[in-house]
C-alpha cells in the first residue's frame, strides 16, 4: 500500500506567510505537488489554519475562509472524535506530543496516513504507524515526502 501523508498546520500557514521566503517556497511546492490520492488533511489543521492566519493577520477572515476551502478541495478531510481526543490526552500526559498534535496524528493515522509533514513535532518521531517528517530542514523536503509529490 502506498504511503499517505497529512500536512500539519504549520505547512499550511507557510503557504501564506511571506516572512520566511524559503519556508514559503517549500510549503507551496509541497501543496502544489500533493495528489488527492496520497494526502489527507485533518479538520484540526484546517481549523488551526483559519485561527492562526487571522490572528497573526496573514489573511483577512474572508480570505482565510476561502483559502481553507481551497485546501479542503485538494484532498479528503479527516475528522476527529472522542477516541482521538483520548489518545491525544494520553500522549500529552506522557509528554510525547502536545495534545492537538497527537489528535492530528491519531486521526490521520486512522485514515491510513503514514507520514505527517510538520516542522514542530520532531523529525522522525512516531505515533503508531505515522512518522513525522520535517521538510524545512537544511536539505529541504525530505526524500520520503518528495517521492509522494507530483514532479
């Protein structure tokens, strides 16, 4: 079965945040290269995108809503429920992940994702069958992520 990936909120934010041109370019390359067949977005990442992009004034509320809708049209969107919240709480209690990061990982893993593209969850860390890959390192997009992008 081919790898499926999910995108953490920070990847979506860098698409619209021009303060770091290198990270914005990488995030835009990832977003342009994903195919709906190999990516799942989470409701949490989309909701956090709206919240952060408006709070930090990268986008107006109207533009953030339109951008969030455009992101959600790229790929299936994965919801979360009480099981994911419980797993997130357990991971936070154990000190492995922040609560919301663990909920993202748990819901994406249940949807079959094996890679979470994220800057802040710790490259190489795992939650079950899903592994975190940081595309913003000195070498840019990790090979496992690049392999899933349309050339």
